[in-house]
C-alpha cells in the first residue's frame, strides 16, 4: 500500500509513485566515498557560532536562510567610479575618488552644420497593426527573422532562428525620412524667427555676467523648447550660440557646466559639437553628487529628446553605412549620452523614475533595434560573400583601407549597446514599469542582442542582467515564451560561453525562473540540441572545482582548529564564496525544475554526470553552502520520483538514505521538507523501507507528524502511508504514536486543507489495517467523532470534496464495523455501566488513490 502521485508544479515538490506490480528492487549502488568528514565536532561548533548572542540580529539571520521559494539573485557590485566600459567588478588598483571637474575650451567646438529637411511618416499605433504592416510590406529578404551570426560550421549544422519584431519603430514613436530640400519659409515664419534671434542674442550677452549666467542658460533653453524651433534658426546663428557658450566652459561650477552643456545639446545638429557636450555631461555624471543637479536642470529630458529627435536614428545609421567623416563622432556622442543616463540611474530611485517618465524605454529600444538591424544586414551579406548586396544597401564595402575604421566604429556601436543594456537593467529595478518593457518591445530588443553579439562577453553579460531582472515578472515570462527561438538562442550562448561564469549564472537563473512552474518552457529547453548534456557538463566541471576546494578546506580546518576544537567562522564562509558555488546553485535549481517534467525527468535521471548531485550532497555540509545543498536535495527528490532500474539516482537509493537522514535535523525547514519528500519517494521500495526502519529514520518521520509547518506535515503523512502498509516497518508503539498524531492533525486541518486531510486519512486507514483494527477504544471513538463531524461539513460541498468524502466514508465504515465493541466498551465505562466486549481482528490495507476500491477482509 503505497501513495501514488505526480511531481508537483513547484520544483521543490516530488511525491512517490508505485504501480501495483512493482516488487523489491535489486541491491542499489553505493554513494561514492570521498573527503570532507562531516564530523559532529564541526556541526557542534557551527551551531555554537550560529546560536551565540540570540537576539534581533540572530533572528534576522535566521529569517534570511536559504530558501527554495525565494532563491538568491545574481549580484553585480556597483561601480563607484561610474566608468564607461566596466559594469562588473573594479580592478584591484582602482580608486573611488571622483574625477576632477572637467574643463573645455572653445577649441573643442566647431561651426554648426545645416539641417537636412525631413518629413514624418506615421506608424501604426498598435502592435497588431505594426505586425500586419510588416507582413504585408516586406520582401522575403527583409522578413522579421533573425539568423544569429555563427561560425560557418554551426550554420551548416543548425537551422534554428530567433524570430523577433524586426523594426526600429515602436508604438508612439514616429519614423523620420530624409527629403532633399527644405520647405520655403513664409513671411510670418521669417518674422518670428528674426524676433526669436534678437531675444536669443540678448540672452547670450548675459552669459558674460557670471552672476546672471545661470539664469541666462535657463532662459535660452526655454526659448528653444523643441527641435522645430531650433531648426528655424540659421546655421550661422546656431554657430554663434555654440561659440558664445563655449567661451564659458572654463567654469568649475558643476551647475553652470551642466546648463552650458544642455544649451549645446539642444542647439547643435550633432557631430563634434554634440560629442564635446556629451563628454562633458558624462564626466559630470561620474560624481553622484551631481545627480540632483542633472535632475533639476532637466538633463534627462534633453538627452532623450536629442536621441529621439526627428530623423536622428536614420541619420546616424546612414553615416555608419557610408562610413562618412561624421559617423565616428555621431556614434561616440550617442555612447556618452546614453552613458549619462546609465550613470544617473545606477543609484537613485528618483532618477530612475524621472528617466522612465521622460520616455526612455521607447527611445532606447528604437536605437537598439536600429543597430541590431544594421549589424544583421552586414553580417548576413558578409557571411554569404555578397559585397554587391552591401553596396546596394548603401553600406560601405569592407576593403583593407576601411577595415581599421570599421572595427573602431563597431566598437563604438557595441559600447553604445552596452551602455543601453546597463541603463535598461537599472530601469528594470522599478517594478511598476516592467510591463512597459514588453509593451515597447524593450525585452525583445535585448534578447536580440544575445542572438547577434554572442562573441562580445561584456555586452552579453549586461544584456543577460536585464533579462535576469525581467524574468521575475509574469508578463515578461509570457513575452519570453512567445519569442520563437528564445530557448535555442539561450542554450547556444550557454554552450559557447561555458568559461564565462558570471554570464552563465544569469542565463541559468533566467531559465530557472521560467521553468519553475511552466511545463512548456521545460519542454522547449529539452528540445534544444544537446541541452541536457551542456547543462550537465557545466554541473560536472564546476562541481569538481567546488569538491576540490572542499577537500582543501577540510585539510585547512584540521590544521587550524581554534580553541575547544571550534571551526573558525572565516573558514565556514570560505567555501560559500567560491567562484563556482553561485553558478552551481543556479544550474542545480534549473535541473531540479526540468526533472519535474515526466518527459525530461527519466532521461535526466539516467545521465551519468547527474551523479555529481550525490557527490555534492555527500561531501559538502549544508552549513558551508546552504542554498546549494538545499537545491541539490530538491533535485535529488524530484529525480528519485522516477524508479527506473537504469536511473543513477534510483540505483544509489540506499546510500541516499544516510545522506538524507542528516537533513531531517538541520535548522533549515525547507531542507527538512525536501528530505521528507525524498523519503516519500524512496519508501516505495521494500529494501529502502527496511533500511529506514533499521536506522530508526521511520521514528524521526513519525515525529514530524507533529510539525507546525503544513508542508512538512503533509510530506511526513505521505511517508507514513507507505510505511504503515508494511507490517515489518513499524512496531506497535510507533503505530500507536503515529495514530494519535495523525488524528490530531486531522482535527487541526479540517476541510480547509482537503489535500492534507485526504493524505492523513490514507495514512490512518493503512495504520488501522496494519494494526488489524485493534485500536484503543477511546482513540477509535474520538476518531469516529472527528470523521462524522467532517463528513457533515463535506456534504455541503459534495462536488469539490468528492475524493475526500470517498476516503473518509471508507475509513469511517471500517472503524464502525471493526471497532464497534471497543467504542461501546468505552462509552459504557464513561457512563459507568462497565460493560466490555471483544476486539475485532479484521485486517485490511488501502491502496491509494482510491479508484473503484475493493475491500479485502481476513480473519
């Protein structure tokens, strides 16, 4: 009589399963023995260290224990220097002293260039309209299918593609196209422009007065509220504004410098002038004290208006395609402007909200898509050897003389995308705006980066940080599921970057989030070529590194024991900080989630390298790497559900019993829960039940029936279902204790938790049958009263509680039939009659779940 079930929807859940014809298994394999003796000396010293000075701090630490329900997130330290090209860790010699306030001279600026006329082309306002316009208007060569740039070998071996909305346009953003001429001005427009210029000249003269300079800058910006007004000025007039402002760039006042740079950004068309102003703003943004100055002066709005201005994207892409003289300055200026937003959003929630309210998401998304589309066009043509296609698309050929310049330009584009990715990651911390990442296509744009720039480690890392943060939100998870080729792209990046631990941590964290409760994500990952082998290779490689570190630590502990044989606290934390530990946490969590699927679990359980889970569990104490061992036990629990003879986990089940038994006594409640669930799976096997009984593990599991946590109680009751059906596994005293504890649990849970109530009834039935229903009269009477009360309540909702009512009716019927004399005797004693009767000797066991049950009675 064993409990039958399926793995739960959560990755920490796994329940036993056994068909009626399953018999005793052959002797199981042993767990490999290797170093790191987890002696009581270590455990005692660790507990003393943890329990010393209980109070507020100790309680906080206890509440922050490793948890399967709240897994740790990848962590990247902030860069206090706010550097342009470093977004991970500081180099050893770096200083955190802010750079001095920059100085610029008039030589940093040049004469302005004239604007080119532009016209607006309205775009569809909804995503459906945008999708339909793409389908109807694009040729086969311009469809929205991204073929990731790979080596020629991988191109010939795989046809996987990543389908993403291929357009720089997003809802609410207009596309600009160039026209060769500008519309002539009317007389009224000429008069208005002349009046504007006279006012501006008077404000420029105020710049000479140091006391009036700040207000003069504000008034100039107010006179130029948008690009249309700026374009009404003559080129010479704009040049005069830039020249007048540049004369005062020798100031050391960050507020004045910020306002002066803002004027230049507003007035200039681009090129060197925009580059100089953007460099100044970037250097100012490196000092956190200037964040408030930027916000107060509206710098975020100005930058985003410049990036999203009419025709800006097409102009820059055109310069890059032609490798014009201005292309390098244009792209570099964009890189610094986006870097300003990145710096200012790194620490301040107020800045993040301000940047988001200014419309950062649609603007940044448009730029990422534009550069991705350009890179894809170049990559596809180069891979096919079509230089003529490059020329027809207006893209400069890749001759030797332009190769160096090309590389530099590509570096600037990559750096811009890196700044944009870090900016999006900073903005993704504002949870109220995460749905906008889906609405404006920002999430899809970042996923496209993974597909196109798979050889740029820094860019990949920062793109993965964005997706990692967004994968915590349901709407973003659904969006990822809708992207064709998403999982293939992820697995390809993982396969090609197995030596890049920070990147792997984030990618596996994302996949772990997606597979925690979604079978479709699990199947899609499983169908990726060699996906399980790739993940197990990473598990095995980094598992070996951690095991080697554990052995070294054991030797160190033996040599450096403190007074009273205590392990130094620094040694305890050393292993948890190992470089491979965090990656193992994420990869094991992902494997545990994949094991839930009945299509994947049996295959995964048979893989030879899955033995690394057992090695980790048997070698490393939970006190060293709590979250890792918690996830390892969870994975073992899910994999032990599959009892095929060629399963590596099932073959080592006898050795697992000893490992898991230690988890029943740790302080982490989830570890206790996972170990109990694993015993529910293992207790389906006769040999395993015998070992559990001989090592008194069954006693510990019975005691868990009194646990305050609902999940632990349910798991323990499930194990008792299996143990109670085997007369050789529980003696009379243990059966009696279990009966009382189960009856109390039934009274506590009631119908509010029908699933738990049903499992408890299964266990009670099997216990009664094993005891041949020779129950204590008082216990039988109380149990009968509880069941009758529950039955009365259950009849009010017969459809929802049909399964539970069936179990309770059968249990109640057996008690009334077999325990009638015991109950009557107790009732008589309570009434003072003193009558007695003989006990029944009927024995029966319940197979669960109950499907057309048949009751067997033996006398």
